[in-house]
C-alpha cells in the first residue's frame, strides 16, 4: 500500500467515524430549554467539536491501523472474499 492510499483510507475512516459520532450525546436547545431567538429548537445547545474531533481521530486511527495491518500482511486477500469465483488464479 502506498502512502496516498494509506492517507485516503484514513480519511475515509475519519469521515465515516465523524458522521457516526457527531450526533451522539447531542442536546438540542429545545432539550435544554434555552432557545436562542432566530434559531430552531432543534439547533444544538453545545456541540463540543474539539472533543468530538479528538474522539473521532482516535477511533479512526484504531480502525485504520487494524485494516492497514490486514492489507499489508495479506491476512485477508481477494481470493478469500471471492465467493462467486469470478477472479481466477492470477487475476489479483
């Protein structure tokens, strides 16, 4: 795996993890009862983006390290996941 592929893989994991973690523990202004004029009640009261970005980075790094290790060591290959037999020997 070259460096560009490793970076792209990490960014994919980072953004997927961000979209999973972003709504967790989110309290809206309606939940808190302090609605700022001009905003909807569903707007977040406190977002804590810095903390969420740190959590996302740690989780994405762990997931990336696992997948990177599997790819580099060849623990799982295309032949292992080719259940339909589409790729014969020498095609990967």
